């Protein structure tokens, strides 16, 4: 399928259902060539909602007056124990940019997880850090690091973030992670304020050039109390098209069916899989903290998003012809036999 700049613009804006169906079919074909009909589980543990940043879109930004929490190392290990018993072999420790999460503390947590679960992958998503900090985390055993670039357009980045945050530093962090040998994840919100077709094309060009191991995208959802609380939510349909385009330009990428899609549409996760996604990330966090990690309004935290209902998630994946293996779900450069 032609992925020239002009055709990408057409695919993002065209209304012909047959062409959209063809886009999704090609994305599924390429995914299946590389990974087979497998959907990989990631167990999400939201370790802290403290954040020193003041991103204009985020419900846990520094200026938000909300109940804050941090999980202890033992709480995090308990979450992983629960997940391991539910056949998770990959854990994602996610949080705001919390100054309490020093290299020493994070490395201790990572080593403890790796010691107890040596057959599992550990992913961190804790925001921007310096090169030496990333190097220490890598040495401690971190396999993957997720850091959404948010937008590949510097002007658009400035609309979404306070002046003290730097587009160049965000991009440098991604380069540092790649240099240190992490499996790297980037991504962006679909429909964020100020986003245009041109900025989306820059995002896709960046992904095509950087070749990340994972790309996380989901529709923008406003959070009450933020400067963008009255902005409209992003489009589920546009998000699905972008998932398919990303799969086509980078067939080996790991693509999550994100919580945001499930928040805006009852079958958002399944629709993402049909558009070429192959990762789901149910929540392993303690029940009493899930609602506190409120990065946007009405975020799924119970029901089918809760890890305790992994059997339901498996049944929903099987209903659309997919399987969920007991697997770390690593990035793959080889096609399946």
C-alpha cells in the first residue's frame, strides 16, 4: 500500500469505507506475518501520581489539587505476583516524574522484580531523565522504556507544555535510550489541541525514521481542572487509521490497544486489534489507587480493564481470532514461520 505523504493525508481524511477496510486489512496482514495472530499482555503498575511537570493536558500535573500516592516496593512486588499468577510475563512500571523516584530507589525496585521474576521483562515509563540515570536503570535490568514524544513538531510541543519543558530534551532522551540498548517506546495523543494533519504527518515521519520498538497512541481525552478541560476529545476513528498506518510503515512495531480507546468506545480494544495492534495492557495496580492515577477523565480502571478479569480479555481476543500466549512479547525483527 502506498505510504507517500500525499496518500497518508488522503487516508487520514478520506471517508470511503472500502478504502478504510483495505487499510485495516493490510495492517493485519503485516502484523500477522511478523507476530502471527498473537496479542501480548503487559501488566501495568501505576507506581506514583506525583509529578514535577505541569503539562497542560494531564490530570496529575503539578498544579492539580488531587490526592497523591506512591506505591512501596512491597506493594509493587505484590502487583507483579498477582500478575505472574495471571500469566503476565511483562510488567510496566508507570508514574509521573516523581523526584522521590531516585535512581537508587528505582534500581532497587527493578532488581527486586527481576530477582523474583527472572523470566519477565520490566518496562519503565517514568518520564525524562539524564543519560547517566538511564544508564543506571539499564544496568539494573530494565528491558524497555516508554517515553511518549507527544508530537514531532516543536511548535505544537510548545502549545502542550509549559515553557520550562524542552522539545529538544524530550527527543534527546529518546536518542539516549536507543543508544543504551533499551527497547524504546514513543507515541502521541490523537486530537490533542493544536494538532493538524501536518503535525500528524511529522509524527509518522519521525516514527518511520526512529523505528521505535513500540508506539503508544490513543485519543486525547480532556481532564477536568487542566487548561484543556473544555477541549473536545480526539477521534476513535482517526486513532484506528493511525494505528494501521503505523503498522504499515513499521511492520515489526509493537502496538498497544490503549486504555484511552477503551475509555471512549466499549469495544475500542478489539477495534484496535483489528486495525493492526497486538498489545494489551491491563491494570495490575492496587484497587484503591487506580482511580487516583487520573491522567484524564473517566479512565478505565475496573471491569474489563482490571487485570483480575484477564480471562474475559482472553475471551474477547479469541472472539476476534487472536490468542494471548504466556510470553514476554519482545520486539521481533523476524517473520513467523
